[in-house]
């Protein structure tokens, strides 16, 4: 994968700090991110041990064989370090302020960690028995109206996307999977957003984050750009409820809707972002979402995309990506891996302008042609 096409230049406002202050800032960043990596790696290791015990009592899960290279732990830690160094550089280049990822009170951390470990045996049981349709067993309220492809226990998680309990541990689960690097991966989308905002009054930008979940990108975007307003759109009412509670921002509003049927007028938005949505969609729906993004963007507007690496982006990761669907119940991931996203977007008038790989993800900016 070409690392960065069309480099995004530093902000003119970027202020070089005196060397000692710069060193202090880097040290603070390294300490904060390092302790997050340690926290989530410890959880991952504890989960692995629990799973080894649990497997003794569960039917043996089908053998999953990677069809390609799998990176070593060392290689992955190296790529996380590279991502953090790019993140820090973006702070120094003035694209966004120093992040404060996932700062939790000790009580919150304890409760979330406990809820995470309580779900580990349930996830292991579903993985071993192939149970990924439990959310369909007792459909009531909003869930009965949701599309069939959406009503599944994605990631083998309890309740899929359909409860607040699931929403409350979702980010923690993802961080255990990505060793605490999730927020830095999402933040790659803020680099082109920062560039757009240099030429614009933040208050006048019409911005929507598609499939915002619990606010993983919307929150940091509103924090980084203090006059920006944003709409978080998602199909899960419980995930939006948690986003509302977490973000507590009067600049955020929320819409429960399908990404493939956007409730916005033609050519009405300046920026649409989406993080970790496309790999969760059947390929037919992916095409509809791209058409909708192209419809609602103004000419010259940007689609900021972050999702998993695809096959061949970083060939050393191809084998690891190939086992995700079975290990984490990702029913549409295999087709996502081969999807020609640039081609699909180009076919709908969205031209790829910038792309970078960021550990296990790719961040891309598409611009709607005039
Ligand atoms: C993997 S999560 C990503 C959430 C968030 N963007 C993040 O960065 O963590 C996928 C999200 O997509 C939402 N979603 C899936 N299919 C959707 C659809 N067709 N329309 C709207 N939201 C959808 C789910 O409810 C869930 O919140």
C-alpha cells in the first residue's frame, strides 16, 4: 500500500515548542499510550488464559487456518509504535490537540473490566458452538424492525448491537483486540478533516459520522475542533444512548437510521465520515451506502473512511485478516477484504485523494467531484 498519497501539510498554526517542552510532551504521550497498550495487552493475555481453561469444557471449535502470512507480536508492536509516532506528529503539526484517549476513573475501569471478563465465557461458548444468531431468538421493540443482516451476534458478543450492556463494553473489547491502538487508528481521519477546517469556519460545516457507535470518532472530532457540530448516525438506539451519555456535548445530535437510506437532502453535507462500518455490511449494502454518501455530499465534499486493512494492503498481515471472520464472527469481512473500494467510489463520483495504512486499518479521503 502506498503510504500516503498527496501528503497533507502541517497547519500554519503548528507551533514548534522549545526542545525541552517538546520532549516533555512526547514523554507524556508515550507514557499515556504505553500504559494503555500495557493495560489492554494484560487483558488480552488474561482472556487467552481464560479461553484455554474454557476450551477444556467446550466442544472443540473448527480449526482456523490463516491463508497467508501472520505478523509476529513484535512486528505488530512495531506497527503500533509507528502509528503512535504519526499520531504525535499530527499533534506537533497542529492538526489536532494532544489526545486524552479513554481516560477512565478507577471505578469505571474496574466496572468495565469486570463486565468484559464476565462476557468472555459467553463469547467463547458462541465461538465453540457457532452460535451467532441469538439476538434473533427474542425480538422485541426496535429490534424487530431491523434488517436481517444486522441482527446477528457480531464478534460473538452478547446482544450484538442491540443493548446498552453491549455498547458499554464494545470499546473496551475493541481495544483488547487492537492493543489500545483503536483511538489512534480512528484519529487518522482527523488529519484530512483538520486540513478542510483550515479553509472553513468550523460552525458552517455540515458533518455526519455514519455508524458512529458510541461516539468513537465523533467525540474526538468535536473535542479537537471546538466549534464543529456533528450528527452521529447509527442503527442501534442503545449504542446512540451510550454515545449521548459519553459525549455530553450540545454540539452533537443523533439520528437512528440506516446508512443505506440516509435522511439527508441531496448535496447537503460537507463531510461524511465512517469508521469500522464497511466490513460489517453485505457487499450489496456497501454499494448502497457509497451511493448514498455520494448523493448527500456537496460537490467538493469529503468522505473520510477508516476501516480494516484489505488483502494486499500490507501483505504481511494477509493471513491474520483471513482468520478474523471465523474467530470474531464477521460474516461480511471476507468479501470486504477483496472489495475494490476506490473503484466503487470512483463509479459514484467520489475520487480517492489520500490514503494511509495505520496498524490494522486504512484511512482514506474521497472527494466528490464537482
Ligand atoms: C464496528 S461498530 C463501529 C462503531 C464506531 N464507528 C467505532 O468507530 O467504533 C459498527 C457500527 O455500525 C453500526 N451499523 C451497522 N450497520 C449499520 C447500518 N446499515 N446503518 C447504520 N449503522 C449501522 C452498528 O450499529 C455499530 O454501531
